[in-house]
C-alpha cells in the first residue's frame, strides 16, 4: 500500500470535544515490583473483550488528505474574506463535516470492515481460555515466578489485536498492570509486539486474501510469548538514562518508521525499544544503525 497515513486517535478527543482527563503515562515501575514478584510470585489474569479483540489501524491516503486540506484552506480563506467571522465559523463546520472529518469517518469505517475477516476467523475460537493458557505458559517460560500461596502479585493483561496498515500483519497490544495483594499498582506498561506476515500465498504467489487459522494462531502464540519475554526483561531492566535516547529507524511492511525512544536488548529476530510515552515495542526487523550489545551494556550499566 503506497502513500498512506496511519491515524492515531487520541482518547481525549473521543467525546465530541468535551474536556477529558489526561491519560497517565504508558510506563510506570515501582522499585519494589521485581522484589515483590521474586518473593511472592504472581498470578496472571487475562482481561479479554472478545467483541472488541480484533481491530485495524485507521489509514488515510496521503493524496486524499492533502487534497482535503487544500480544499479546506481555500474554503476558509474565501469565506473569511467574503463574510467575516460568521463565514469562517460556517466554513469550519463544513470543513469538519465534508473535509478531513469525512475522510476520517470513511477511514474508520473501512478499518472496521477490513477487520471483519480476522474477527470472524478468531470468533469461532475459545479465545478467553486459549489466551489465558498461552499467557500463563509464556510467563512461566519467560522466568516469571508463579504464585502459589495466598499472598501473590496479581498480573492483569488486557490484549488487543490490531491489523497493520497493509492488513498483512498485526500488532498484539498488551495493557499490563502488576498489583500487590492490596491492589496497589507496582508496575504498568503497554507492550506492543508486531507479528510476521500472515497472508496466504495463492496462485503464482499472489496474495489471494485468504486467512489460514493455524498460521494466524501460531503467529498470535508467538506474539504472546514475546510479550511475556518483554515483560520479564522490562521488570529486570534498569531505568533508561537520558543519554540513551535516540532516533530509532526501521522498515516495517515496506514502510519506513522513525520514532524517538530508547533501544533495548533484542531477542532473536525481534528488536525492542521503549518510546517516549513509556510503551515497549518489539518488531521483527533490525534497526538501522542499531547499538551493539556492548554499547547497550554500558548504557544500562549491566
């Protein structure tokens, strides 16, 4: 897909312009989080909204966005010159309803429609039971101590699968919260793991649009495992030093991604970093000009 913009919808704008409470940072870690888990272990609970588990990123074609912006500017200028403030207000309303606002609504509807095949594919699966089991197994394999007694940490994971802009891969987004026995937060973060492509190669290796359940589930399972590996590593990770901040560059699904953040130690085919909002991202590609393992050890003092 060429020439697209991925639209990030801020929750603060979701209620028709009403003032909303600012969202807390994605990342928070109490110094006692790791010792608490090491002492008492944890019990994991998956909080799954099955009706809303599958979604798709909102994509707007750059040409359409540029054309809408140009038309809006022309409308505002002509209205302002001919009818004063009233003309500008009316033009702003028209702009919202017919310009960029219309593009966004159309893109949101398209994203909803394009997520339906994946939602239907996974809708027939016992997702709550499956994901609970997979996350439990993955947390144990990642070395997180499992709680057995009455006093344990409580690990809450709220997963969501979002199709990427090309609809050929997905991101498993995990909202993670770790609590002590009293319900006080010890750790909170968002972990995003990008899958490998899942599209089926049809005749002459042309994408036929089909989805294979076994392949999708295998990729989802791997994203769950990587999510728990990221969690375990992050709990053990020292705080990032200001000097470690850099510009991360990589190519994902044919699109170049540039984001400020902190590079973290990778794992196999995955490269990891923490963005400036505190979310930890894991992508199955290599960073351009990536720091070496020795450089990372010096930065984090390990």
